[in-house]
């Protein structure tokens, strides 16, 4: 007779990570060994320094507070579906944190001995649990715990891959809707079906296994020429045996396979052999489509574009490429670099087109600066423009006409950027604004004023401007401007205090007991602002810390934190956690932006899965630790009240 209690346990667990990665039969088997624990409000589950239990726990109903010394400081609150008490899985040592029921609570106690085989079998489960454990010690990528959970795999996020290897990473999208027949199907029927289904090949199956393939080329060469009558059977003209490959093929592998066997279609099976069922077909057309979405091909298309409409079409392909990279879980570091390079190439081409539209060449050297997210190589989606233009100094009598030339150029460029998908900046922080189109001396004077008179407006302006990158023009102007910034901040170190204070104005992403702080009014009431509440505290913190270290030529937030980890070994764990959190949040925002065809900034919490909420909350802990470091480092607590 079926155990109804264990069935209910299994039915609950299958909806929550990491159990949703496990075969349901294994969950049902595990559930028979799980104990149900009831705790009243305030009752301890385990205490600090208590000997580790033979179980870890999942909250079924209620909530559990996790605390640490001194004074039982609350470090986390676990609610329905959350896992805690994982230390017995990691090391045979006493608990480092305590746990007690926040309210009347029912727990599932999962025996370690019965769960170990599952961890060994499912890499995803091991990875999730090691991150869950490490996040309680602040860093999901903690060096001290990485890889210790029975062979748990490391994230591909840290993979180092050169651009020339991208085709080896890029998986081919194949057709999963197979059109099949038997060996005895008549050719006339096959031809009619292929025409109706609009496919170029049909698999021939026997006992559900692929034994042959018929392509439109076979029908042309063998039927249309009269070699075989149209009443012939499939086995008469099919190519056999079928050349098969595993379903996870990269573009390069598929290209090489077709060239090697001189064929136009590849049959994909579960294990890559004809002894398992077919799962899909790749055609030469599929390969050409993927090659068309290759960065090298897109760069060539950008450089060939002689108008804004053609660039807009390429931009759509770039978004398709981005979606593909996210689907294939290609490391975000690499993805960001590639998409940023493509975006930068679009900007360069727009400036070239704009220069061709001008009646005369530029009167002096100039530099076009991308700022904000594009300046940090973090602009993956269509967001608004942030840019500036700096030109060489000219005599006073030429300043007005020189500025007029570059303002006209900038208006064409910003209009071009708008036409391919970049909205105008609401605050007009664009080179088409006279305030953001100035000579090198004017820019130096303005930056000097920002640094020496650091009011709220000046700090805001400088924080946006300091994340710039050269898109087009003279690099010497940019180097001169950067040198001026570092020289001035060195002379006026008090500026860092105000910049850090500005960084700390970004509100905390979570409220009491891990709840998400959402917008209270306006168009996005009850939505979570992932940019303002989660990404900006990390971006602002990385900026002030790297500026204070005089780090040059690194604008990307994740890379800034990685550099800080090198410079401050004692804070390496925190800074690497910040780097991970930045990439995780950026990927999260990008996925949601692509899903909803917007900037991904505002998230409807009721649309998030439990796993997404868990990952977001892990990042929040890191943000809190970073803000504490900034308060202490720059002594700004008193400024915040």
C-alpha cells in the first residue's frame, strides 16, 4: 500500500530546488526516509557549537531564523521550501550558526546517508547545495568550500575562453520536430509529406531507431532522373546506415562532420549512435543561420552597413545572439565582452555615417565617449544613451564654431543611436547637449569643480562620467582626461568620502527578514527595481574603491572587484562575492529584459520562481557586506544619519 505521508512529502519537494532536478521516483524513495519535525515558536532546532545532526532540513510550513554570535544576530530567515543546516554535508564539525523556529513550523529532516548518492549522481544538486551552504558564510564561490561537496562542479561563469573559441562554445539549434517514415513508405508519399512539412530530409525508422535518411537531393537525383519510379519504397533510395552524432553539437563540430562525410544533414540521437532514438536533425541551412549569428560575421555586417536601417537589422541579430548565449549558459564575462564589442562597433559605424553626412571633416581631433553601462561593457539590452564628446582645445575665437560643428555631428549620432534602439537619455546626458560637448580644457575645469565641490549633484554627475570608454576618435584626449581625474582626486582625497556617501544612498535591496523592498507608488508599484536596489550599490561601490586605488583602464564592475581582490587579499572573499553577484544580477536582468522585451529593470515578484528568489537573496547579503565596508573604509556613517 502506498505511503500517503511520504507521497505528500515528495509532492512538496519536487516543486523546490534542488529537488526539482531529481527524478520523481528517486524523490519518492527518499521521502520514505524523511522525518517530519514540528517546532513551536522560539524552539531551537540546533544551537551554535552543537554537534552536527544526521540530517539537513527543508522548511515545509512556517519560518526558521538563523543566528550567529555575538548576541544571536539574525543572519537569515528561511521560509517555505528553503534549505538549511547543510554543515553535515560539508564537514564533520559542530554547527557555526544556530537555528530556531520564528513561528509554528513544520520541517522535513532529510537523512544525509540517503542523500549522498543523489548528490553524486546529479551535478546540479551538488552545485546548488554548495552555493546554498557557502552563501550563509557570505560567498557562493567561497574558496574554502568550493568543490568539496562530493564532486560538485564549479560554475562555468569563471571559465576563460578566447573569442576565437566561440564557435566551439556555440551550440547549433536543431529541429526537434522529426518527420519520419518506415522502410516501406512509398516515395510519392515521402515527397508529398516533405513538401507539406517544408523539410529537406526525412528519417527512415525501424523499431523506432534510425536506419536511413532521404533528402530532397536523393529525390532529385534518383527519382526525377528516372533511376527509380515514384512508386518505389523508401529502402530503395535511402542513404544507409545513418551517420549519427550526439545532440550537444557546436557549430564547429557540425561543420566538420558535414565536411568529413560530404553530407547535408546530421541525425542526432541520445547517445550519438544509431542504437538510440533520434532526437533531431541539423541541416546545412541551420549551420549557415548560426554562422550568420556569429560575432565575426556580425562585425562585417556592421562595417558594411551604410545606413541606420541596415544597422537596426544587425542589432536584432545581436539580440538573437545574446539570447542564444544565455540559453547555452556561456559565461557572462565572455558574453558581456562580445555584446559590448558589437554594440561599440555599431556606435563607431553610426559616427562614420554621421561624419559622411557632414559638409566638412572635423576641424580638430575629437573623442566620442560611451558612458554608463556601455562604458562599463555592461549594456546588454536596449537601454538609454549616455555619451559625451571631447575635442581639442582651440583659440577662443574658434570655440563657438568648433562646438557648433560637433553639436551638429552629435545630433546626427544620437538620432542614429535612437533609430537602432537606444532611447534618448531623459536627463540629456548626451553629446548633443552643449554641456556634454566640450573642449578638453572645459572638461578638465568641469571635473575639477565636481571633485573640489562635491555636492549631491556633482557626485551624481561625476559617478556617471567616471565610467567612460572611448568609442571613436583620438585616444590621447581620453588619456589626458583620465590623468587629470586621478591627479585631482589625489590632491583632494576628501572627494572619496562624498563619492562613497553617494554609493551608500542606494537603498538596501531587502527589508526585515529578507523581504524584497518594492516600489511603493507610480507605474511600477509593487515591482522590484533590480537596477537601483541591487546593481547600483555594487556599481557605485566598485567605482569608488578602484578610484581610491588609482586603478586605470578597468571600467567593468565585475572586473573591478576582481582587481580589488588582488589588491586587498584580506578582502578577497568579499570582492569575489561582489564580482559573482554583479554577474548574476546582470544575467538575471538580461534574461527578464529579453523575456518581456524591455530593459529588465523592474521585476514582478509574483512571476519569479523560488530558485530565482533564492539566488537574488544570496546577492543581497553580499551587497550588505560591501556597504558595511564602505562605511568603515571612508568613515561616512555619520553622513548617513
